[in-house]
C-alpha cells in the first residue's frame, strides 16, 4: 500500500497472465519436474505452482479465480439515507451525536470513525456554529 498525499492507494498484485500459467502447466506435463523445480525455474512461489496445478487438475483451466469482492459496507442504502437526513436536520451535530441518533432510529451502532468515513463517502460536511465571546 502506498500513501499519495492523504489518500492510500492499494497497489496489489495482478494475476499472472493465462499464457504464463499455461507454460507452467505444460512444463510440468512435458518435463515431469518437481513443483519446487518449476517454481524456481519460473521464479514464482511453490504454493502458486501447487495451487495452479491443482486448479488445472480439478477444473481443467488455468484462468485466475475472480476477485473475492472485498469487505461489505457497514451501512445499507436506507441507513445512508437516514444519515443524510440526520445531518440535514442538525448540521451542527457532533459525530458522537450522529452515531447516537443513528442507533436510536435504526438500531445500528456505529463507531465515531465509521461515521466520519460515511460522511466523507457521502461528501457531506458539517458546519459548526461559531461561538463568540461578547
């Protein structure tokens, strides 16, 4: 993970190409080398070669598996709309107050950092009242 400015960028690895995967399987079939020797030859991990050969044996394909999908969001669409309504009702509310009000309306308890991330995702800002001494 790399930090660019104040945003994190996930630079995760991409799957190996189908052509490269096919070469590994063909090498195993033609030379009957051990998994360790093939891994060293192609400069990949032992576990990658083992899993690739197992996938080819089980499913008959060397295509990479689809991405798992990642973590699900804490709030659904209806709950996000509730947050929008809460902020519009009281734009001066603190994050803690918004968390408490969301729990009262929906029964869902979220942390202050989660509420902050939700508001950032919704691109909502909260305007604080100026307190002046007279």
